[in-house]
């Protein structure tokens, strides 16, 4: 059995891979918007201080300018300590709290015309509802209500605080609700669009575009941490014959059954995609060529055992597999994929029964033939000889397999 991969920083689970492919861009965009709202708030307050300096109490303008300098320093510190690509919601929550504290300071200094400035809290509510979710928005709304209540009780009659505060906090709650609902609908639409763009409709596996994004990222991480991975190319042998004889609906059912067999054998960290019409590609982190061969054998047995039955006729199903591994068979992702692809096509062309296991000195790839027709008679472009134990197999039947020692060309 294949050894399960230990948890490592560079190894992606399926969920992590899906999040990394596009969701991080969305988080960056929201975090950038929150940061821009902070600077927009600073500009609005400075404009207010410049236009209303004659109506402000003595020393209020200087106090507002001093608070603005502190707020600008806080924004710069948050950007330095927690830049936009940083993960987690704490940096955005910190920006929202800094904005709320700055607005509260300006309201305290702007007596007696302070209450129209409470509308600036709407920026905090919008940022919180769009970026942080319902719980953080309710928390920020409660903090804003507490700050306004303290200011109101310190500067005005407590008897009139209730109705006035309700007129201020009511629109805030409505804005928070509408923003949260719109944001949820937009995110749902984005996820749906991303699912359609990255997933094969028939098999529900990744398409080639999404697979290449994940494979390139994992390849870079594998090179950085000096870890191994394997690529497996799988071809459904008789899809064309099934389509011709029984129709495309039956062919689609064959692809679905093959996909189910592949899914059952994969780990959480493995990535599967539909490569072409009847071809699949697997990315196996922390897996050697030998581990990939064992996985391929389990998939082959599962596909052969499952079979299909159409109008009372049983259809035999089989697959051909090509394997290439990093770093044994190359250091470039494209070259490794080409070698696995060549090995898969070689396994289709070298005949059926007995099984073929091809080790190529030219390409470094390994082809595994899991079909079953006799070895072709006559001259062959590959130098073939029978071997008993040159390539040990898991069963006695494989010890007499035909071993291709030196391909003329791939």
C-alpha cells in the first residue's frame, strides 16, 4: 500500500487548493478596499476641518489634526505589520476599529455640530459587513452604539438619548443588513462562476486550466522544499468503441464510472483533472514513481472489476497509464507531463496481454499497460526480450512480463 503523505507546508489538500485558486484574489481585493476606506475617511475629516474651522470650538481644529496624524500613523503601521496579502480577518478588523476610534475622536471635538459626523460610521459598517461577516459587524455596531451613548450622556440630557440614538443607529443597522446580503449574493455568484470555469461538467473533476494552476504552484513548492511528486496520465481504452456501438450517453456513463474509480483511490492531498476527451491526469504530492505505480494498479483493478452492462451486454472496461515523477524524470513541469503522456501512449501501442511495464532510459518515464491483446508478431520497433526478474512485480504473473529495455524512440 502507498504510504500516506505527512502534513507539510507545501502539500495542498483539495479544499486548500480550491481556495488558493482565485479565492485569495478575492480576499486581497476586499482587504485593499478596507484599506482605501481608511484613507478616504482621513481625507473627508481633513476636508471637514478645513471648511468648518471657523465654527469649531477653540483648539478643536488642532485636536482633529493631531488625531488625523495618529490615525494616519496607525494605517501605515497596519499596512507594514499586516500587508494586504496577509491571511486572516484580524488586520481588517484592526482597520475597522481604528476607523471607529478616529470617528469617535472627531465627534467629541466637533461640538456642537457633532452629530451629522456620525454618518461617517457608515464607512465602518460597510467595510465590516463586506469583509468580516455578520458576527464582526454586530460587534462593531454594538461598539459604535456604546460610544455614541457615552458621548450623548456626557453632552446632552439622558432622557432624549433613546430616540436620537435610534435615528442614528437604525440606518446603520439597515445598511449593515443590505451590505451583508449583497456581499453574500455576490460571493455566491463568484463561487458558482469559478466552479463552472474550473470544473469539468461531466466528471466534476478539475479542468486542465485549473489543474495547471495548482500543478505549477505545487511544482514551485516541491522544488523549494526538495520534495517528490508524481504525475499519472490515465486513458480510457475503449471509450471510442463504446461511443460508436452504444452511443455517447453510454460513453459518458463510462467516463463517470472511471472517474468514480479514480476518486476512490485518491488521498485528500491528491489532485485529479480531466485532461482530454478520454484522458485523466493525477497530481500526487509526496509520492514516488513506485507509489504512483501501486496507485495505478489499484485504479486499474477497480475499473476492470466495475465494468458496464448495456441492454444485457456486459462491456469490459480498461485503462492505460503513464507515470513520471519529480525529480527523477525531470525538473520542469511541462517536461514531466510530456514524459507521462508519452509513457501512456506507449502503453497503448505496445499491445495487450501480457502486461507491459516500460522503463525508458531516454525519457525517464514509466509506462504501465493494463490491457490485454497478444504481443504483436514480427519485427518490433522496440527491442524486447523476456525477463523473469529484471523488474520485480507484485505477483508471480508479472515476473514473465515483456520488458522493453531500450525504446528506439518515444
